C-alpha cells in the first residue's frame, strides 16, 4: 500500500512540478521578459498567486517520494537493469533541476524582481548601469529557466518510459 500511495503522489506532484516548470521556462518567462517593463506586472501577479511556492512544494514532494521509492526498489542488481538505469538518470536530472531552480533561478528572479520594484518606485528611467543589470538578469533567467525546463522534460520522458526501457 505504501508503494502505491508513493507512486500516486510522485506522479501527481511530478506532473504539476514538471508541467509548471516546462510551461514557465519555455513560454511564460520568455514572454514576460520580451514584454520588458510591462512583463513585471504579469510576474508580480504570478508571484501573488504563489505559483513559485506551490511549484517548489510540489518539487519537494516529488523528490521525497522519489527517494523513498528508490529505497524500496534499489538493489545493486536492479540498478544495473535498463529500468534501473533509466529511472536513475531521470532522478539525477530532476535533482539537477531542483538544485538549479533553488540555487540559481530563484536568486536571479528575486534580484530581478527587487531591481524592477526599485525602478518602479523611483518612477524614473533606469540608469545605464541599472539597464545593463536588468538586461543581464533577464538573459540569465531565460537561460536558467530553459535549462530547468529541459532537465524536467527529459526526466519526465525517462520516468514515463522506464517500463518500455525494461522490455527493450
């Protein structure tokens, strides 16, 4: 029963985490960044609705259930099977996405939001240095969100196809 509950939670929250990060990384963030200052209002709305917090919570649930599932399945013999290798690679990509999101993407997004807030409060055009920093932060956020999305897309494909890998 524990295994079935873990699988249910892992898949349910995995869909939310990966789906949210993929849509955000490939579509929402690039559109918001392309919109320039007008995109700030959209991102503020996304943050007010707590999407980053909810996606982060889903990621933690996925990782915790995944670790437990791995503990229940792991043997040295299983790890060397095609299924074990595919699931392990998917797990490493998901963990990588989480680490990138937490330690790179989140700080960049927070700095970008803080700088945009300062500029909006000042009500004046940004200085050359501020404009350059905004441009650099936007470019970095786009790259990192895209990288996170790719990690989760490939991890999802691997996880979804692990049974297929076992029979090939």
